[in-house]
């Protein structure tokens, strides 16, 4: 039984700043519903 999921099976979102899709990351496991931006750079440029 494989331990890892393929990247295609992970949920994705689209960043509202750069309009690029980004996938789920382990560090976002606890708050994936609140994650809006793909990176810290986009979060700072949100204005």
C-alpha cells in the first residue's frame, strides 16, 4: 500500500493575486480553508 498520494490527488486553489494554481502543502494541513495566497510574496502584494 503506497504511503504517499500523487500530486494530482491533492486539492488545489487559485491565488487571487497572481492567478496561478497552487496545491495543498503539509504546512497548511491545519488551516487549508483559510489559505488564500500561494506565497508570502503574494500575501504582501494583495492590495
